[in-house]
C-alpha cells in the first residue's frame, strides 16, 4: 500500500481536505498517512481529525504521527508540503519595513521585497526536505503548496533530483470565476493558461469551442463584475488576456496600482483587491485568529453527525493517484521551462498544463506568450532568478539587485533608498538567514 507524507501537517483545514480526497481513491484507501509537524500540539489535533476521517469512512488506512521529517518521509510514495518558515513575528517585517519606505504591499507572500525575504528563509528548508527524500524515498513525488511558489519550486527543481511540482488554486479558480461572469457552465469551458505562478495568462479561453473573451469584455461593463476584480479587470482591458490570482496579489506585481495612495484608494479597496491600509490591522486580526484556532479545532472534533467525505477539488489527490498508476490527470503545475514557453528563460519555473501519469509528469508545450504578457512576466522571472541565486549562495548584493528590479519597488524608491531598505530587512532577518555570512553591505 502507498505511503503519503504530510510535511507541515498542522495546517488543520488543509490537511483534513487533502486526506479526505486522497482516501476516496481505491488505490489509496489503505495508505499509510504519515503526519509530520514541528508543533506537537497542532500535530496532536490533526492526528485526531485524520483518525476520525479514517474511522467514519471505514477505510483500512493507517495513521502515524511524528515530529521527525525523515521518519515521516521514509519509504513514502508521495509527499505534500504545506510548511511556513517562521510565524507572524518574523514575516510581519517583510511588510512593515518596506511600508516605512513607501512600498505598500497587500499580501506579500509571493514576490516583491516581502516575497523575496520569505523565499530567503524558506528555500533552505525546502531543500532540506528534498535532501531527506533523496536519502529515504528517492522515487517519491513532492507536491508543494508553500509560497513563494515559483521561487521555492525553482530552487528545488534546480538543486534536487526529486520529481516535484507546485500546486495553486488560482488557475481553476479564475477560470470558474470568468465562466460565472459570462453565464457559462464551467464544464463547457476550455482554456490554456500559462506563465508563472500568480502571473499566468489565459492565452485561450473558449466556451463550446468559441472565443469567450468578447463575452468577458461585455461583462466588464457591469459595475458589479468590474469592481469584483478591479485590478485584474483593468489589466485585462489593457493587455487583452486575463491573468490568474486575485487583484490584491496582482496589484503588487506591477507598476500601476500601488505606487501612490490615491491609486491604492481607487483600485485596491474593493473585491479581492481590498487593502486595510495599515499592517497593524492585519497583525491584530492574525493574532486574534491565532488565539482562537484551538477553539475552532476543538469544536470541529466535538461536532456530532457524519462528516462530508465526498471528494473535493484539490489537485493533489488526483495527481498522486495518477502517479501511482491510476487514471491520468491534467492540471496546471509549476515545472522547469524546458522549451515549454519559448519567450521565457530556459529552466525558470513556469506554470503550464501538466499531465500526471504512472511515475511521471508530462509538461505541455505552450509556445510563446503574447508580447505584452511576456514583458511583465519576464521582468518578474528575472527578479525571481536573482532571488533564488541569492538564497542558494548567501549573496546579499544579489538580494539588493533583485529588489532593484521589482516593479513596485522601482516605481517608488531610488537605488539608494532600496539599498537602505534591503539592509534593514537583512538585519531584521539575520537569525533566520544562516546562509548569509554578511547581512548588510
């Protein structure tokens, strides 16, 4: 029977969903589910939850829990990664320090100064997971949910022999959202989406074989639709192709929406572009939720009545099933650019259609992105390539140079101001960046 390892299993809601979906497949209903987390209390809670799912589903699965990553991975056929390298007391400064310099971000987990510093902390941990897998389960597949997705996957795919891909909800979520806007049943939609994580483009979007973009442009004229995705809809009207991930995220990846307070007020205060203005508010809300998570978990564990064990829409379960010899499954994944997108750099991490099958992932050739899409995507790839190199080599100058080319930062700050900001961020992160022998320059 298969063994599936969950690294960072204490992500209570996510792990429950993944386990539920995995066990609906006949070839995995008797799997060993190895739950690993460094937080013993969270690990105990998720172990109770998974055992309840197994019991109610009457599955022959085995559940084991450990704080040892290598033990969880030993002999695994697949591993799922949902870690966070550092909590809010660490990553708050990824947003707070740039904000003092006028670089106002909304989410800060994918790119820009905030995403780069998250990558600097996370990449060494991700490579540690890969090294463990190379030693104890070299033929297993690694599916990553941890951000910053593209930089983490680029580092792993460059430095490790482990077969890996990164998974994100933004492609299918956006495709479903657009289908709703044009009044189309989702099952009648066909699309090709390609680019990089959180910045992929629907280069084809059809309803029953006909281009659906004219219908989408018509939908933009409805105020409710336009305001639901203010930033992305503006980008669509300008670029002619729709981009993945929410407006809040995308407002950080370009020059157009967050460089002035009046622009933030105009474009980033409705729908998924919502911005609370002061990060202190986010910190307060996070800590409030952090203090109530135990109650929410205990309430779930105590709830009576049968659980809903029907399969959901997480890709990971279907990918693992295909990798173990089940039905082939197509998804959008994060993989090395081996000629897949011809106008993005070779080997960079791209998000393209992928087919999972027994023992392999087959990436689909897309060709070139439209030039207006490739321009924005390419500059973000260049930044990510420098940031990954910095994370691997411990070179602080490369951190600075990467952030110099970040579109939002460059729209707000001079080179000298960027250097001061980066030095401040390096000093604040010093305990979490062991690969950097010097942290300021």
